C-alpha cells in the first residue's frame, strides 16, 4: 500500500489519473483520509528510564524532561538544560532523536505530535552500561509520559472556502455549509444575481463537495478552497476518531 498526499480531493484525483495515464498503474483507491495532528494543551514533567540487565553488559538511560506548548507552526523545539555533566554530551543528541521519533508516532491516536517545546533538565548515566540506544529509548518513553500528563488533543486542517452561487440557491448552500461545521465569514454580492460565500470549513467535511454542490445548484455553482490553519477538534468528534484508529 502506498499513501499519497495532496491539498484536497481534486489534487489526489489528478495524481491518481496521472498514474493511470502516464505510468499505466491501475490503483485501487480508498477514501481520502484527513491529515490530523496532535498537540498538548498544558505543561508537565516526566521521567524516562530504560534499564536492562542480561548477564553481560546492560543498558542504562535515564532522563527527565519538561514539555509545554510551543507557538503554532514551530513544530518542535528542544532545549538542553543539563548542567554539571549529569548526562554526558554524547547522549544529548540520541535523547533528542528519541523524542522526535516518539512525536512522529503520536501519543493519542498515532498522528504526529506538533508545536511542542521540550526541555531536558536532568537525568543520570552509568559509566559501563549507558549507551546511545538506551538514552534514545529513555527520551522516547519520557516524551510519551509527559505528553499524556500535559493533555494531548487532536488538531484538524481547516480550509478557507469560497463558493460562487446563483442567489436562488443561497439558502441551500449556506445550510449545507453550516452542516459541515463551517463558519461563514462573509457573503458578498457579485452582481447579476450571483453571491459569493466565504468561510472556514474542516477538511473532513469537504470530501465529495464538488458533487454535492453541483446537485444542490443544478450545476451552476463553483467553489475553491485552500489550507488555512490547524484547529482543535471538538471533543465528541475527537473521541470517535481516536476510537476508530484504535480499532485498526
């Protein structure tokens, strides 16, 4: 199975069509999936310990981190606050790598964790048993625990949508807009009985919109959309998404 990504349903349809026409690839295409993200709402501390002893040389990694929300769009910020050499310098990079990998896997539903500031402030090591691998695992464990304590939430892509429609269909179009959890920001008069509707709609509600809009307006309306930003998913919908992911 190969995943393709794009800016909306039309973009994906064009990619699949090119695969068939230019490369002769006949693909079985599933329903488009929303690229959700995860982030944290609060601040928390956690400890990550990875200790294994199996006869010969063991494994020892111990870190303590602090997490808090970063500015939207930052992605990931790592701060090394280790003092006094409680963790040797050569283990700092593996710790950061372990934290990044844990963020990529997600904590709540397997979606990437974004916009998080992580501060490494304490830990310990063993002169014989410590290794880069042990500290990488310890960093990953600490991030997962800290994120859970800081309240992980789901984020969804919100699209800026513009619909051009004859005025006689305005009621149907705006009603459908609202049913998709959309927020109408402006309705403008384009003249000659044409209205322009502008607003924000979650991408999850826009799959198949081209077909439904044609049906509502006798094929006389058109729309365009582009990515606007990520916003937190309402709790009831987030619960359904998480449960659906857990069943897979």
